[in-house]
């Protein structure tokens, strides 16, 4: 098919990825015009082969851990090759949930650009001029230079830095255009939101109460001493030492939206209780999930299509 949405994930975020796949189908009236595929790091041996090795990230040498919450980020650049460098691809993180018909984005005029996205928020966007590669619309024919395995391996001989890669700084500036921020709405959920991105990792709704399992950046241009303290913490206490636990999400509407989607996935057989309880036992999903689902109200109706059943086989 000429249009496909790719959801990148690893083993820790598989539940989020499945819910994201369902949300895409739930809100679209054009499900027969695009595919939905999940990219799982476990299917690509190059990641496991680098376990425990040092790589370059924002000028700092870090250790590659496949068990880190965000070890999937290099897979953002796989869709053009997976599409044989033809057609349109939309790539999203596993914590991005459609709240509108994604076809309006997939089918838009890209104005000759190879990539449409938005800027990062905060200092990463304002000071570092970092593009948010967490949601990208791609014209695959213009991205034949994307060789993920080559770029990934180059991080380990320190000729490729992770940070400029994921910030799209290595791409020609005139090849990048913008879509409306509502297509990658950072922790902001209003009637205008098209895709909600729960980007504040410490308050992701399905993680509340669990030990933090992601590693913070260790370079802060506005206040370098913060980075020094984080490096000292890592050296003294380990990768996740003193990082604490995930906190409750501050926006009940975002929490209800996510768990409303989970309830519908369970009702339709796209998720099942054994899978969720296994993920709870692995500390990938909060331990009180079923209590939360029991008190979550149903979502308002939205257009559905029989193809939504394909989500169950997307991974």
C-alpha cells in the first residue's frame, strides 16, 4: 500500500504501541487507504549486538542498553527502507495516540519536502533547534540515504552522535517542513488535538508507581552543573539509581483517554488479560491497571472500520 503508519517500539512499550495502533484505526474513516505496522527492536539483531557497548550521545559516551525505555528511537528512520523507498510513511512513537483521522495528515500536500514534523519543545527546540522526530511524515523516495544500521553502528565508533541524528540536524534544512503542532501535541489535550503525545516520561499513565527505567540526558547547555550532578549520580548509583518512581499523570483527561482506549482494546480482543498481567509482572505496566480500568468511563463513540481488527496482528 502507498501509505503506512509505523509505530516504533521495544519490549517495554509494546502495550502502548498496540493501543496506539488501535487509536489510529478507531478515529479514521479511511482505513482501507493505509496500513499500520509496528516496528519492534527485537526483530533487528543489530540492536542486541551492541548491548553494553559505549556510544556517542550529545558529546558524552554512554552505554547502550536494550532494556532502556527508549532504546527504540533509531527505528524512527527505518520506514523508508521498509517501504522500498516509495510512497508515504508516517512514523510515531509508541506513546502517541490519535484523536482524529490520521488520513488528513497522511494524504496532505508536502510541498516537495522530504520530511514534515514539528520542533521540539523547551530548550531543545528554542536553543538547540532540534526537530521532533517522534512524529514524522516522510516522502520515502527522497530518503534513500537513510541507512539505519550504518548510522547506528557509527555511534559506536564515535563518528555519529545520537543527538544530532534524532534531531534531524544531519538532514538538509530545506528538505524539512512543518505540520501543525496538534499532530504531535506534547502533553496537551484539547478538542484541537489530533495526536496526543505523552512525552513527559515520568508521568506516562500506564507506568504510575513503577521504578523509573529511562535515562536522562547528561548535557544541559543552560545550566551545565545539572549535567555534572547527573553523571555523578550515574557513576555512584548506577543507570537508574535515585531516579525514583513514575508519578501519576497530572491531567485526568489524558489518563481517561488512554485507559478508555485500553478498555476498548480488551473488549475487542486486541489486548487480553494474560498479556497485560505478564507486562505488569515485568514492571512494564502499572500494577493497579485493572482497578484503574474498572473506574474509567467509556469513551464517546468514534468512527470505526472493520479493518480495526487488523491491529491485533500488527505486531
